[in-house]
């Protein structure tokens, strides 16, 4: 059974501060600072070495943590129109060589699998862009051979999405595969952090209101486009890090093929039965799903979005980037940050994040 949140805590800044002695909310709110610091570090590390090249293949290495979601979003932003083969793998392929570009991220300085992959790619002459801690086996493997972007804004492990995403965007931009304005990205993330500031009450705070919408439910995080589905994967990661809510993540058309779960979503979107007995339930199995549709690239009139609207007419589409009128990479980053803050607010309210709750052993 999932932990029940204390709703009143969300609108009590003092109690939230007590529940968050490690300053996790402050760490998440530093996403804009991570973007600026990563852009500076990338320039100093020599990201311009990537510029102008047309690689044989672009390899995204995803390791445990936030890396798989970052890879998904980057791959979706480039899309099927990418002029070079794009490979997503958990280690450097055996064929990697001098004509390839490799992008990798980890928060684990001792990730031996990644260290071996970086060493292989560098020895074979591949261009490697790595975001990882400054010390440890991974950094040693990259020393003198890779564009190693070490973090300059200290955040706990698992809070580095903005840094990893920025490094990937800068690499893709250097290759001419997309455009990114890191100043605009950082500024919009700062504005999102302000919109979701701990002092703002739930009814005007997008992250707190999102937290309450998924509380005590099983979130069905369904993307209306590939970029949004990548962000949904990140949302599931942070919800699983800070809360004990199980999640389902899928692109909407894939979700529609999961007939039983999709029927439950349709029933849930029809609204609550006002004649139902609130005490008539069968325990944890009665926890209802809560569908959240995410959009970054999909716009009103898009066939998938139209299909979802016809079947789930009361389900809100979460698309802050489109509401703000920002480019897709910035919209994806804003959506990711909102989920990070929502997951953390929900975890603090439920006692599954912050304080001793996050590290306490399970009790019978």
C-alpha cells in the first residue's frame, strides 16, 4: 500500500523545510544554474572539437539513474530524420571507432562498466562527451582524451538531469542536428522553479497541484509524442525515487494496446460515481489509476492527441512548453523539472523523501 501524503504540509513552508533537512528542494530548483555551469564547463572542456563533423554513428550510452531518460529525450528530439545512425546502448558497442561520437552521463564515479566503455571509445579514437564526477574510475578513463564536463553546481545523485541534458543538447548542436539557446533554457528553468517555489500555495503552484493530482493513485504517464514519452520516463524515475507510487509509462498508442489498463483509464476519466459507497473497497487493489497525458511536440489537431482527447475527454494534457511558446528542448526541460518538483513535494508530504524517511530501514 502506498504512503499517504499529508496534504496540509504542502502549504506550510516551515514544515516543508523541516521535512527537507538535506535541501533537496533547493537542489532541484538549481536546474537553471546547472545549465549555465554546464555550458561554461563544456566550452572550457573543448566541446567545439565536435563542431562540423559528420560522424559515422552517434552513440548514446545510458547507465542506471537519470541517464536512460536523458538518452530517450535526446534521441526523440533528433528524431528519425537524423542524418546519421543513432544508437542507444548501455555500453560502448564493440565496433565503436574514430568516426563515431559518443555521449555519456553518470552520477556514479565508480561505474566500472561505463569506465570500460569510455576507455574503449577513447582508445579507438571516438569523440567522447562525458558528464560525470571529476574523480574516480570514469573520470580516469576520460582523462586527456574525452570532453569531460564535471559538475560545477553540487547536487545530490539523481538531481543532474539539467546538466546531462544540457551537455547532450550542446553536443547535438555542435553536430548541427538541432539548435539550442542555453541562456534561454536556463532562464525558463529559473522561471519554472519560481512558479513552483515552496512559498507558493498549492492552487497557484503547478508542481504542488500536480503532486496532489497523482497522490493516492497509480499514475499512468502516457506521452502524446516521443519527446514527451522520454520525459514521462524521467517522471517515473523521480516518482520512484521520492515516492512509493508505481507508475506506467508508454507512448499513447502503445498504451491503447494495453486493453485492460486502457479501459481502467477510460473509466477513471468518466468521473467518480457520486452514489458509490466511499467505504466499499477491497484494500490496495482498489487504488485507482490517474492518467496524465504529456505533450512536447504534439499540438492540438495532431492525430494521436485527437484520438486521446476523444477517448479520455476529461484528462488534462500537461504541456507547459506549448503554453509558454518555447522550443521543444526547452519545453522538455521545463516538463522534466515540474515532475522533479512534484515528485519531491509528494515524497516530502508522504514521508518517503527527505529527513530520515528516505534512508530508514523497512519495518515490519
